[in-house]
């Protein structure tokens, strides 16, 4: 399913670096915080999306 989502995102012109999938248990709060922090930093480093906002 994730591969299909990545393919669709590519067709729509979405940078594939802006997609991520991590399997994290509800018992892994610390791991969730780490992954969320790392992904936030990655997105911020990429800067604004080149897609135009839909009207």
C-alpha cells in the first residue's frame, strides 16, 4: 500500500522525501518522539513544497 502511495505522490509531483512510514508500537513513546523530531527536521531542511496550494 505504501508503494502505491509513493507512486501516486510521484505522479502528483510531491517530493518523495516528504513521505515516511515507520512502524512504532504504542509502548514506544520515546521512539515516536525521536522519529517525529527527525522527520520534522528533515522537512524543515527541505524548505517549502514546490506545489502550489489548491484554490
